């Protein structure tokens, strides 16, 4: 069960923001929007290609980062 505990004296809107952030990081909101309407097999394939493209772009950015060389000090 997902939820947040409202702390004493905490505004409800802040608790709602925490709940929304939690659901967003878990991907529940995106899945709910996706399931709202029927998705054709072509649309599903295009969506998966877009998400794979984003993942690969991020992976490429961090895998090709220049390595820092270790400099030895002379005594």
C-alpha cells in the first residue's frame, strides 16, 4: 500500500506533494495515464522505442565520460 503519513501541523497540500512525488518516482502516475486509453501495438512499440532511446542516451553520456588520470607526486 502506498501512502504518506501527514505529520502534526503539516499542511495537506505539502503531504499531497510528497505523495505525488513518491508515485511519480515509482512510475505509477505514468502507468495510470498509459492505461487510461487503449494503446495499439504500433503505439506501444513507438513508446518503448522512445524510452529505450532516452535510456541509451543517458547510458552513452556517462559511459564515455573522460577518465581522470592519477598523477603521482615526485618526492
